[in-house]
């Protein structure tokens, strides 16, 4: 990864604070692409971001629905939370209508590589969760060089 930085996220509280930091900088049109193996904490981070944006209530994993939308007056930024794990081919995005979902919203994308990746987009923040959020392996998250639209916003 180019210009990679790493943040230590040793527990769930740290993961939530990191999600709050992202939420505070998130804009319509942004993509937060979350990479990492099964059980590494992608959905946990997505939940933290969505909650920090103002959503109250449950945030189910979109593993089976693939796409969940969060909008309404309580949300600072409308969000589409997508889990592309079950996609076999990036061409399936067109069938899902992802462009329509993304219009007027930010996208949190789990397993972005299965959707063709989003790293080429200027508004993409690519995060790779290296270790598990909980357990003996202290969590670490690697941040690839943020897209050009994130450069002025990212600490």
C-alpha cells in the first residue's frame, strides 16, 4: 500500500472512537472501503461510523441483504452500507443498482475487491483491518493513502 499508516485499535472502544473520527469527516459521495478477513471487525467499524452519524437502533450486517441504507433527518450524512462478500463478479453491481443507492449518500463497502474495488476513486478512504478487534491479537488498522478528496480532511 502506498503511503500506508497504521493505527492501533486494541479494543472495541478504540474501534468506536476511530469510527467516530471517520464519521466526523464523512461527506456525501465518499467511499469508506473496508478490507480484512472474516471476523476482523469490518462490520463493527461500519456500525460505529453509522451510529456516530446519528443512526439510532440496530445496524444488521448486510452479508445476506448485500445493501442496507441509512438516511433520515437524524443522519448527518446518508449512508449505504454494503457487504460485497457474496458477489461472484463486479458486473453484479449493476444488477444491484449500486449507483442509484450511492446517489446523495456515502458508501461503506465491506469486501470492496469483490466489487471491483473503489481505491481509484478520489473520495475513497481504504482501510485494511489487519488483526482482530477483540481477543489476544491487538487490533491494528492500516490506512492506505487516502484518495485526493480525503487528503485535507485526514489527520
